């Protein structure tokens, strides 16, 4: 495989010296065979072209995905399991450990093993792997671990932006002019914007918690009754909580990544892809709105923005920004940003719980430690009918105590909704 990095891949890659790693961990109970695990890693590598590449720059400094010959196998590191927190320690270690960006592959695994319980930590560079990609990889690895002889197929990766964006958009003269104008304005802005001091980062931290099955079911039921979505309810709860804790310093904005596979038919559900688009949501400023009313308004904005996304145009216009990618990366590493947080909702994870030779006990949300303009990130996922949360930040940006308070306030809001559901159900049963 050989192709140039798209703009957003290149933006994530930056100069390749700073780790942009994602880890994703599954705890399984049952016997794991090393040969079967290596076989599973080899088969997923053979299926996905991006698992064969490194990143090399040409004479003009343009980075390319290139598959070396021969392709190195996916590294597997084995450590002995001593506690329930081993996976987090290894995840933090792996987030800080750079890949061999030129040689690749940009995927590796840590097997934390004991007699009957194992934690499998999958590590992937973000320029080839988004949240949906890493779920796909684990689903395939577990399937192959359980059924080593299974064939999972192969596919060819796209070779350029022209394979993703329709020619009618790429050749549109108005869009081409728009791209050149925006790129010129961006270049001018980055030239005149005053340099900012590097942020003096403190200690990274992660809060982790779950809603039990009853609380999760009650929240889902309440959202259905209100004709809204869980995503809108969670965004509302976290924005409300930030406002309560941070007061006037709250920005009232949440960035929400959007899976591009919903819009680009050329990228199938089981294909690897490294980035998403995003939308911004805010609470309504009208006074007197309660939580339910705010959630409905957030949900209306969410639906409207998703419907009006112009993904093909966005991808096409992004390609005009390659000349300023380095300066843009430098600016974004020091700018404080205008949002409270990034909220990534992975939804219901498409990973079975039960297999022939083992079962999945727990799936831990991804861990990623990026020193970006705003490190506040909340990830939600659902597995075994339980909502699982993680809140990642840095204490130089948001104090640990404030993060705890935001978490507690958001859950208090959601639990009040649960109580409302319970009361409604009880009243209905008495009629």
C-alpha cells in the first residue's frame, strides 16, 4: 500500500514524534492460547491494509502511508497479571510509547495474563484508527481467538481523496475557489496571530464509572418517552454540570465526533479509518428551561446538524489546508479552545459477550492522552446493558476535584430523570 495522508490524517500524525496512541482493553475469562492470539493478529493485519504501513516523507516533506517489504508482524508483549488495575498501568505506558512510525506497523497488543483471566490491551496510532475501527479490530480478534480457522476476508484501501469524494464535488469551481480562499485566510491568520506560551502540563488523570443495568435501562426508557436520544441527554447533563461547577468560566459547548461511515458509502463498517468529523452542541440560553426541555432542544439541534452535514465538501476543502498543517498544529497545541469538552459516544459495542472457549467480562473505554488545546474528554459506551464512562483530563487544565464534581452533578441530573421514570411507571400501574 502507498498513498498520501489525507489532511486530517496528517494533522493527527503531525511530525510523527509525539505519540497519538489509543488503547482499548477487554477483560476475558477463559483460556487464551498464545498461538491462537498471534494467528488472530496476523489475520486482522492481512485483512486491513492500514495495519501494514509505516509513514515516510518524500523529498518535499509530504507524508505517505507505505507498506515496507517484508511487512513486520503485529508485536505482542506478554506480562503477568497481578491486579485488576494492571490494564490501566499498561495502557498509560503504551500511550506514552511511540511507534516506529517509518517501519510500522502502527498497531500492537499487550496480553496481561493469568491462569483464567486475561486483559488484552490493543494499542493503535490514531492516524489509522478511530473508535469504530478499534471496536472492529477487537471484534475480529476475539472471533479468531475463538475460531482460529475462520476466514475474515481482505479489502483494498482507497488510494486518494478521489476514491472517496464524488467527481462532481472535486471538480466544482466554486468549491475550489472556496478552498483556496479559506486556506489563504487561514495562512494569514496563522502568520499574524501572536505566539502563545506552551501550556505547562500537569498530571493526566482518568475518572471511570458505570451505570448499572437498571439505571441504564431507566435512562433509555425515559429518552424514548421524551422522544429524544441518550446522546442528547448525556450532552445536556455534562454541559449543565460544567456550567454548575465552572460558573462563568464554562464555555457552553461540547464537540461531538461523528462517524464518517454514516455518510461515505465507500468506507464500510468493517474498514479502518483514522478520523471523524464533528458537530458542536450547546444548551439553550432561554431562561427557565428544565433538564427535559433542554435535552429536547439539544436533540433537535443534534438532528438538524447531522442532517445538514456536508461531509464530501468538508473532506474536499480540507485538502487545501496541507500547506499550513504544521503551523496549525502548533497553534492548536497552545490555544485554550472554546469548548468545555469533547464527548465521544461509542454507543452499544458490537462485541459478543459469550464465546465457545471464553467470555468477555468487561470492556474498558479507550484511553488516549493527547496534550491538546483542551484535554477534557468524556467517552461513553454500552456493553452488557451498562453505560460505561471515562473522563480524561489534565490537572493543569481542570482540577481533579472539579472533574469529580462535574461527574457527580451530571449523574445526579440523569438519576433524577431515572426517578421521574420510576414515578411515572408507578402512577401508570395504579390507574
